[in-house]
C-alpha cells in the first residue's frame, strides 16, 4: 500500500513563530532540540538558519518517521551536525548524555499527531480505515489500544475516557465495553467503530474522543510531556528558549501550569519557606501565541493550535 506523505500540501503550524523563537545566534554555538521531529517540516527550516558548527538533535518515537525525516534532511546538504534519535522524548536527558550533550540553547515541541499515522490503516490510529487496534507511536512498546479495551478494568476505562477523551458518556461506554468484550474481543478499528454505532449510537465527536483517549493512554502522552518539559528546562542554557505547540486543552494545560510554576519564586504556602523553589523561566507572552487569521484560513488544522514560549533565566 502506498503511504501518503502530504509532501506537496503540508503546511507547518506556527512555522515563522517557532523558527524566530529559537533565536539562533550567528556568534555562538547553537544546540537545538526538536522533540517531535515527525517528517522534519519545522526542522528543515530551523536547520537552514543554523551555523556549520552547530548541532541539531531530532527525537521521534516512530522509526518510519525517523527514516523519512533523515532522507528529507539529507537533501538540505547542510554542514550543521544532525543527530537523529529513535526515542520517546521522555528520555531527553539520558539520550542527549549518550552524545555528550548536557546543555542546549533551544528546544521545541509540535504535539500534533503526524498525518502519516492516520493514513496508515495498519497503525490503527484512524477511525476511517480498518486496521488492527494498535495506536503505538513506538512499535517496540508492548501495549496496544486492543489491550486497553480488552483487559483494563471498568473503572480504569472510565477514567481514561473521562480524563483523556473528556467524553460525556465515559461511564456508559466503559460499562458496555466490559459486556461486549465477553462475547467478542476488540481486534480492529472497525470492531470499535461498530460497537460505538450499535451500543452508543455515537456521533463522530464521540468516536474521535474515544480514539484520542485510547491513543493518549497507549503512548502515555501526558505523563511523557510532563517528564520531558521538566528535563528540557534543566537542560536549557540561561537566556535561551523553549517553545511548545499544543493542539488540545489537556496538553496546553500541562505546559501552562509548568510554565506558571517556573516563573514564580517560593511556591510553598508556609510562613517559613520549605520548598526552596526559585523561578527558572520568563514568559515572552502572557497569553498563548495563536496562528494568524491568514494562517487559519490557509491551514484549517492550525485553528486549534496554541503555542507557549519561555526563556530560561
């Protein structure tokens, strides 16, 4: 099956804002990290502004994405050193240490799920295409969406659907999954689709929320983001930048809360400070950065995007 890569139609969200935020210096050695390399759309623009002695590091949990990104970046014929790492970005510090890197001058995240995942039926991300209920970014991990549906307890399914999908019918769906799987296990995306049609009479929005909740659980997306952001802030050199583009409220809330915490001094409520917390970031914007009206007209997927930009102090 031929895989669509959207090579001719892809438009990177908040591209100019991200590239500008990386504040690449012509006079210093820049070490920039892309935590969500994907097909290297943002990366290719960032690298073209970097110097010959700079280092660019790209992370991606998906091996296929990494190979396609490598081909794209090779065509740039840049002298900047490029290091591509097949790993979840929660292992940021560990993987950079393997390359003798313990400080960086810029880091960014584009948390949009690659269209490659939705266009490959065998990956199980799409509710439009029949394939195995997989949804793993990193196929080396063991847990799939089918495992979640077939073996999680009802209370855990409810929690996932409620918290990760923000699904109003979470309790009803969880209860009926337990009943349905006794007769027949969930194996394919159409098994789940048909179940939702039959048992819940579900709207497309419900299906989308259920698939989102399962994907987040399978890949541990929210915990991974929290872990990675904390490491990123520690790795950043003072006066340099962290930029995060999110596409739903769950991700944005994590970024917002962490940035808020890191822009304040003492965070304990005791009369005598016991937390010894000192602020480490300065926000460049009080409110999230949104795509321009023009970008939203050109690229409909940018409408849900929010970016937050901070500088290490």
